[in-house]
């Protein structure tokens, strides 16, 4: 891929594992992936893959294990609530061959929160794979779980986002991927050769082409991504000039 | 998983591979997964996994190969347009060790559509792995691609949906998973034991619990899924009775 900044600069990578029958049944539209993707980029970490798996111990364990082997960081969302269908903690513990224990801080937190209304079911939310740390949850109290480079987050977007805020600046990363866009009212197929030439002339950036149809007209946004601001600028300018030379009016930014 | 209808009844499964840097960068919110999930269920096919991978030949090839090995059907979205970043066809052909050829029908279709404005770039949209059939695209002409139990679809939701309409009734499947919901203004943690008991009493259904917070109140929707209408009905009734016995007012349907 074209976003490797240089041979000597490390690129940090991540995967997201979205856990939930409700996503795979189409009941719920996932909203966490796009948020986590943007959040990771601000931390200087590239999201390289995402997987969606059901609330199933084997499926969760398999996806998490494979992603841990392939990427620097892995984030899961979903399945850490108090009900029987929340099996993320036991699935991950089993996959990593760790016992499930009750985290004393999480237990204290839940006992404070629920008082006399504490139940075994509510204490399920204190269960962690042995050796885990807690990730604060500013929204509802029940914490997320960190196990080294694995982050086990809630599935409800507002809670997921609160947990991520608590992790800001804590993960080692590299330089964020910068992006800029050029928009034009043209069919992408009309400018495909021009785009390919610009990409070939600027191998250190990535150029993506995203067509759209709006108000009966055909347009496309071209998104340029790079680590170096000067390289990004050079590729944006080159693309704008190439489009202008072909008689196509282009604006900077997405249409 | 609990949705196996019986030992003698085959369950058909599928995976979706979403292809696109724009999804992994957070620029674009995927809209295809939820649509395909619901569409598959109407065909009697269970979506068991989804993956999101970048516009990268190795990543696409790896995901498609692994999913073909694990599921009955695989659907990809994205990366079949005319521009340099559309590499899905070559990635899949390389992974399956097939040559890339120009499909004569697709070529004829594109030549009719573009007339004198046909270019090599536009003819890229006629490229298929050898042996493939075309999937009609009622929106913009450039077809999708079927290779046995692999379906290579466009990424723009309106086009993806048009291609799926053309496939309706053509895929062998089993019985759709039915679903019903019970909604209640209660914390899911308050009824976790009751839910677990209902699930244990009705092992042939799946019960999912989805909490929400709205207007300062806590609620939860409980979604029950089953193949047999009578089993679905029995589990819904049992859950409603259990909630009522616990003094919790519940409605049928999602709140």
C-alpha cells in the first residue's frame, strides 16, 4: 500500500471486531466502525481490517486471535453487557487461554452504582480475562477492558465513544494519514487514465475515486491520502492541473 | 448457535466482504451490509460474518478465499469501477488462480452505452475472472459478476441493491429466520436472569437484548429469532409473561 511513510518509519496498524447478531441480521446499522476509524487515524494508527461476527464464542475467539496475530492493536465492540447473549469476555478469555476473574475495581464500582440492587447478573459486568485493566466508561459505569494491545469496548455508540476518549493519547502510534479531496462534475470513467497517471507519478500517496449521482448529474470525489503534507499538496495540485488541462472544472474539497 | 432448525434441515450461510479504503478511513459509512443482511434472510440464507478490507490485492484475495472456504455464498461490494483503485476483479482472479478476461456481453453492453466515448478505462468494467457470468445492473449498465457461489457487486448502495434485485429467487436457501421483538422500559441488567431462564427454556430460539437510553429513561428491546413460527410465538409469550410476573410492562414490537 502507498501509505508507508518510509522504510525507517514504523506504521502502526489495527483491526476492529464488531460483535453482534443484530448487525449480521440487519436489525442494527453499525455506527462504531467509522467513528473508530477516524479516532484511530488521529492516534496515528491505520485501521487495516474490520470483521463482524455473531454473539458466538468460537466466532469471536477466532476473529480476535487472527486479528491479534496480524495487527498491532485490536478493538472489539459489543457483547460486554449483563445479559446471557453477552459472551465477549468468556470468548476472548477462552481463545487466549486465560481464566475469567472478577476485577475488584470493577466490582467495587458496580456495587457503588447499584447499592442494594446489585445482582449476580450485574456483577457479570465485572468479569475480565485475568490480567486485564479497566477502561473507564463515563456514560454508564460498567467499564471496558484492556488486555495489552486488545481493547474490549461496549457496543452502544455513545458508550464506545466515551471509552475511546479515555484512551486518547495512551496508544503508541505514528504519524496520522492526512487526506484532501478534489471534486469534479465528471464521470470517473472519463478521467480514469488521468487519475492512473497522477497516481503513477505520485506513488507515495493513495488516490481513491468515489463517483456519485446527484440531481441528475454525474460527479466524482477524488480523495488523496499521504503522511507528508508536501506530498499531499503536490499530488492535489497535480490532479487539479491535469483535470483543468482536460477541460474539467474541479474544486478542492468534496462536492 | 440456536438457529439450526433441525439436524436434517440444511442451513445456508454467507459472508460479505466489503472492499474499500474509504470505509476503513472512516470517510464513508457502509450502507450495504445491513441491506444485504436483510436481503439474504429473505432468501433463506444466514449472514454469518462480514469483513472490511482495503483496496489491496492481497487483502481482498485473502478475505475472499477464507470466506469461500467457510460459507456457502460470498458477496463482495466495491472496487469494480473503471479507475486505478478498483482492483477487486484482479485480486479475486489472482486468489482463485484464474486469468482475467474481457466478457463479450459486458464489452458489447459498454460499447453500446458509451458509443464513440468508449475507452480502455471504461472497458475495464468488462473484465471478469474467466468462467464468470454477469449480474445485470439496472442503474448504470456496468454489470456485477457471478463466479459460482461468489457474487462480486458494486459498492454504491443504489447499484448494489439493483444487482441484488436481479439475483432474487436464484440462490438456493433454506427457511428464513423469523424475528419478533418485545420492548420494555427497564434496565436489561434488572431482567438478565429472567432473560437467561427464558433462553434456557427455549433453546431452539435466540434471544438478544438491546438496551437503549431515550428521553432520560432506560429501556431495552428483546429480539427473538427462530425458524419455526410456533416456537417463536411460544418464546415471545413466555418472555412477556415472565416480564409481567416481575411487574414489568412490556409491549410486543420494538420500543
